[in-house]
């Protein structure tokens, strides 16, 4: 599986004093999307970490288009854009229905991940992880 979507409701504590989702919380939404994509693909971050395979964010490119607000129902779409021997690149699109049936772009982002061992040494992306994302690369 190389794409997954999840709906989330914006919580009050995720908003700044202006009533908009604080920009840092979008990184949390991306993490939720990435974790759920892996889970839907048959993987589990906890099991990977137990095996000594740690995945870290090494680059984020984010474009904020419109603010999300408290109680908005947003959709986080996560896509595996590319998997190489050294990195995994995810693309994200966060939207809300406004009006219903018409998605409004909130945020678009690209996040690059690398795999390291427990000592922080760069590792190749395990074949098992590549296989879970079925032929991306």
C-alpha cells in the first residue's frame, strides 16, 4: 500500500490564540498519517524499533495554504512518493470539506526519512519495509 487517508478532528489545544491550528501541529498530523499508512501496509513502528530499525525525519518542506480551525474535520492523505536505498519520501495533503463535497487545501508537504541504528549510524532502508510499500522507488 502506498497511500492512506485518515480523518482527524482539530482539538482546542492544537490552536493558537488566533483560533488557528498552530503550524507545529501539522508535523503531528503527518506523523499520525505516516504511522497509519505503515499500519495499513502491515507494518508496525514499535516492532521495527524493537528490531533496532529507527526511522528519523531529515527534511520537511511544508506549504501552508489555509488555516485549519478548532473543530474542523480534516483529512490527512499520506502517499509514499519514493523509496530509495537510503531514504523514504512521503507526500502529505491535508484538506477539509468546505463546503461539503469540495475539498479545500490546507497544507501540502514533503517529508524525507532516513533509517538509523541505535547508535545513530545511517542504514539502508530494509527490504522488508520496501516490500510493505510494494514497488515504490
